[in-house]
């Protein structure tokens, strides 16, 4: 009897979800890290176009941090839409309009649901089988990322048991081998690619996030390929001046994109407030089945995000967004 | 306390929840909207020593009000002057550890055992309607010691069995059902608040415990597809006060979106409150 067979007999599975989930393979992940992640302190600054071209592939499992309205990696999301990536599987946690943007643009065909803004186009995509939804919750998704970031295959959790979502997920209910009590376990999530918008990074990828967040660090460590977009590129001496402020270390990062106002029309807390008009426009586009028109106005006509900001938004509005962000305490190292 | 001349239905629900807020307790308020505004109102008027967290892991903020539209989490005004900044996992784990006394949620649909549906109306995978999913509510409903649910008093919302359990109540209502599903011991739904009524559980089954003066018990039951138990004495809730409404309208929901200014109103006719249909 192999070790695998023996331990399978010892842990009693009381119930399990029946949905597909992104494959769990901690040793495969370690091997990927060994063979692909650059541990040399070498610059990895590049444009969003190059980062997406090199590190986002059709069929990838994609996680992005926060969302389109709050410190979202919107420049990189726009670039994914521009490059017409296909068959992406999205970690839909704490996300509002982003899922509709990625589904309506034809980029995404699967989503693990914690929460997203449902919309007419999403319902249509589900009915026409262009979109498959798997059910989790926000915290279950970030705990799955936590397991992925720890290099372990699953994590016991105290929520999610007893829900209908459980039945449509990759979770299992087991008899805990220590206490004998029932406990839910969820599969580790190791996305193919993570997009994280940060306040500051150096050219190597050492990154600082200020304020609250969802799972920046977990996503960075759990994902095979990591694209960081940063409001500011800072000198490595500045990073070394306050190492406690580093949220993500360089070796987890594959690409650093300098992305000022990269969360437009959302806020980057401490740096600029949202553009309420822009927020309402994307919200209305999603709820009113107007995502294609939105993308034709804000994404596809432009070569770069910076060009969109310059031509579509304008310096005056960007300055006003910065001026309106009056809270500064806590948003520096 | 000053008598209010007029208020919206949703304002009634928020004021009712605000009065449940207690000093020295922790509240996990779901997302934006009614749960967060109810807790903030309670803190301002009745229990300054109550503390709250939201899904982005902020602990005990003193938000700079009003929020910008749709910016009730992560944004700097929302997390202003907190005691700690965290992440979604820190919020979830603190709740798993037992630090969250109350969870405050809203939902589409609730059933007799307090199970919550925010995912799908109709047969899952069929022709029904898709909604956003549980978000943080599943963890709130699973791990906070007590859960307060806010919803509208509407026949379609009070059902025998929800179409989809997004967040757990007492599941099938049998003793120990939550524990058998791996959820923490001694947790569960505590109150449901609507613009017309407040419910508790007797035990593990929804029971009408109080109503607003301008709606009868019969009218409430008519707006429940599945009839809840009814307490022997259905208490009468105090209407919103002018002080509560002032704060809601001028400090919290200044745009009138959450207070549902466009919905039904209740007005004082000189002798009593009357609901304008």
C-alpha cells in the first residue's frame, strides 16, 4: 500500500463539492519556482504591453487584487482586453464590474465566484455557456490563495460548510483527524498569473502597499507569474531604508510596470480619489448592457493606458482627483 | 428625542438595527449600504464604544464622512483613523477565532431557518436570475457569534426554503446542523430586521417578535410567503427619531441612495404615522 492509499483511507470525507477547480499541485508549483522565478536581483521594469504579452497566456487562471473601483490593476486589465487574451479563469473575489469587462470582451470564460456585480451580459453568457461559474465566497477565495501562498494543498476553514455553494465548489467536508469534528477543507489556489497594483515598487519588484487590501501578498506568493503595476517607482535604497514596509519581495515578481493613475477611474488610496463620473459610467455600462461601447470608448482606441488618460481623462481631472484625496496619514513608509 | 415628520421604509430598518448596537462589542458590517450605515448610526447615537470591521480587514476606523459613491471599503475616507489595517484574510481569521460578536448583513431572500440567498433566484443552473454571490456574508454568517440580517418585508423574500444557501443560517433547523457542517459552535442568526418588523429565532426558527406601529401583524404575515412563528406578545417598535434621521441624511447617506428616498414613505398625520403606499 502506498502512503497515498493509506492516508486516503484514514481521512473520512463526509461530503464534497462536485465542481471543477484549478488543479492543486504544490510540488509542481515548487518546481515552477525553481525553474522560472528569477531570484537574481535584476531589473524587471517593462511596459504593460510587454508584461501582458510575456506573462498572460490564453487559458490562464487569473487573479487580480482589489477591483476596478479601488486600487485595481486597471492599466494591466485594459491591456489584457486589448491583447484579446482568451479562456481566462478568473478569481472573482471582492470584484464588481471587472468580471463583466473581462467576460464581455471575450477574455474570460470561467469564474470562481466570491462576489461580482452580476449583469445582463453575465446572465446571457452563462445561459449561452460562454461562462461557467463556480461557487465560493470572498474569504474562501482568499483562504484558498493563502493555502496556495503557503505551499500546502488545502486549508481547513470554519465557514462555507452547509451552503449550496459548497456543492458547486471544490470543497470537501472531512472528519478532522485531530478532534474528530467535521471540518471543511478547500483546495489551495495557485493562479497562473496575478495582477497587483501597488503604491510603490523598485525596479526589481520589491513592493509596498499602503492601506487595507484584499489579498495582495497571498496572490503574489501563490501565483506562478506576477505582474506588479506601481504608482511610483522608488529607488531600492528607499526600500532598504524601511524594510518593514515591503509587502511583496522582488523574487515573487516577474514584471514591474510603472503605472501612474493605473487604477483610474477608481481610487488609489492616499494618492488619488476616484473619479465619480468614471465610476458611474462603468457601473452603468455593466448594469445597462453597454460594456462593448464602454470598451470602445475607454480601451480599444488607445495604444496605452497613458494615452487614454491623456486624451480621454485629461490632466485637469487627474489633478483634481489627486487634490480631492485629502487623507494622507498611513500612505507612506 | 424629537418626533420625525416623515421617513422612508429603509430608514426605519436602519434605525431599528442602530438601536441594537452595544458598547464594547465588535461588529462585522457587510459591504456598504444598510449594514454599515446602521452600525455607524448606532455608534454615533447609542454605543460609541462599539467597534466595527469590514471585509478589507480595517479595524475600528473613524471614517471621514460622507463616503464617496460606492467607496465604503479600501478607500482612504472609509478606513480613516483605524486602529489597524488588515486584509480580507485577517478579517476572516479574526472572525474564525471568535473576535466578532455580531455580523450585520443584508440579503435578497431568507428562509424559516435564517439561511440566506444572495446567489440565485430559481432553480440553480436553470432559467432563474443570477445575483452577485455571498461576498463576505458567508464568513460573517458562519463565524460571527450572532448575525443580524436586514431585508425588505416582501413575500418573495420570506420563503420556506431559500433557492440557494449562499450564507448559512440554521441550515435544516435541526439541533447541531451547523456543527455537523463544520461551522463554529454556538453561532448563528439572531435577528432579522425589515422596515416593518423584527424577528428572532425560537429556537432556530424565525419568529415575529416586534412590529412598527403603522403595520399590523396580519399585514406583516401577508408579506411572508412562508409564515414565521409569532411571539405571544408582538412588541411595538419605536419609530425613527428626528435625531436619527438627521444623522442618516446629513452625515451618512447624503445622496439618499441607501435610505431609498424614492421608496415608500411614512408620514405623521397629526395623530399617528401613516404609510404612503
